[in-house]
């Protein structure tokens, strides 16, 4: 009730702002890593991108916390909303791409990869990781777009 009806700046506005900031950290960090996996800044070793997973963890923790607070503000509305369910599906797909990407970046193959070689010389594993990076970018873009559209599609 307090979150839904309070005129206080510490109510819904702050939670929504924190949700947006957490999303910026989460999607921004994933985007930087995804672009590196796609070949941007090939001279920078993947080992330099270990920090991304800490940033992702912080952004994800902030967004889970604030997302739950925003959800419980109107659970029957959001729980039955098709656009919300679509958004959550894209978020789950985005986070799911992080598991194999993280495993690769932290592995020996990822640690030695500067990716200056052509894709065919790098093996199928790199091709698979690049595909996951593309899926990650598209899924995060769709999740952010769907989340933003909730303001217009949901009463």
C-alpha cells in the first residue's frame, strides 16, 4: 500500500529510479562483454572483462529487489499482463545466455583468446559464443523495450 499510494519521494519514484539504474548497469555490462565477444576491441584479452560479472551481479541484485517491490505494488495486474510476461521471458533468456558466456570467459580458452584469428581458425566454440552474444544483445534490447512499453500498454 505504501509503495502504491505514498506521495513520498521514497516511494514508487525512488524504487523505479533504482530499477532503471540497476538495469543500466546490468545491460551496459552485458553489452560491453557481448560486443567484445563479437570482435570489438579484439586486442583486449577476455581476462580483462572479469569485472563484468561483478557488475552484472550487482545490477541483477538491484533489479530483482526493486522488481519484486514494483511487482507487489500491483501483483494481479502484472501477473496477468501478457506484455509483462513477455518482458520477463526476455529477461530470463538474457540471463540464461550469461551462464555459458561466463563459463567461456573464465575458462582457459577464453583466457587465451585475443581473437585476432579468423572465426574458422578459432573453432566452433567461439562461433557458439558469438551467437550467444548476439542473442544476449537482442534479448536485452527486447526486454528493455517491453519493459518500457508496459507504461503504455498496461493500465
